[in-house]
């Protein structure tokens, strides 16, 4: 664990899954086009399965626009889906289709998960959720994020290995015991 702290802490506007009072809160700053984030997506799913109700997972957008030209649009698509109550469905769909994140692909995913496609397309066209995505990005910068994925565990940056789900879950349990949630 590093000394870097999550700024701001997890709040009601964050996209979270799992009990609010879980002993471990894992926050990921991620980019939907980043291949390492795609790998982390699978690891986090395994960790969620292993820890169950002992884990709350939070996702914040950190699109690396210079390296991944479709990442910001994908992040806005996730937020637009979130406005219709389907953030996690879109989040999962985007990671499962990282090589197809163009505008037409996003609209197709919106239709597949049952969104109001016209509203979704209008939101993307208007850039309605751009400020939200940029706000997540700025919070990442304030928290010391300089690449993706970056994880925070109970409010502190986690710099350990994460690609082995069983080892990552053990590390999260150890952190929960040594450093309870703040």
C-alpha cells in the first residue's frame, strides 16, 4: 500500500456494487479501451465472486484519450447507461467488447441491454456525461493515478499485484484486517 489516498472518498454519486458496510471497498480507476483494464475486469469479477458480501466494488472513469481514442466515448456511454439504471450492464458489455467501441457499437450495446436508445444517442451526441467523466479523471489525478488500472483499497492506493485473482483476494482480506475502512 502506498501513502496516496483516494480523493474524494467514495460517495453516493459513485457507481458501486456490494454492501456499503463491506469490510473491503475496492475502487478502480479504469479505461474501457485499456487492455490491462480488460485483464483486471476478469480478475475483479473473480475477486467479487470469492469475497462476496465482504467486498464493495467502485468504478471511476480514467480514459487515457491520447493512447485510447475510443475510451472517453465509452466512458460517457457507461454514464449514459447509468442514467437509465444500467451502468454495470454497460460497464460489463464495454469490457467484453473492448475492440469494438465506436459510436455505432455503443448504440448497438445500448439496444442490447434494453436502454432507451434515442435518449442514449442524444446524450452521447450532446456530451451530457462528459463533465462526469472528466470529474472522475480529475479525482484520479488528485489521488495520484497516472495509469490504468489503478486500485484503491479502503481509501489507500494499492500498488501490489492484481493479475492473480486468488492472491489479490488474499491481499484485500489482509488489508481489511490491517487497515479497516476509513
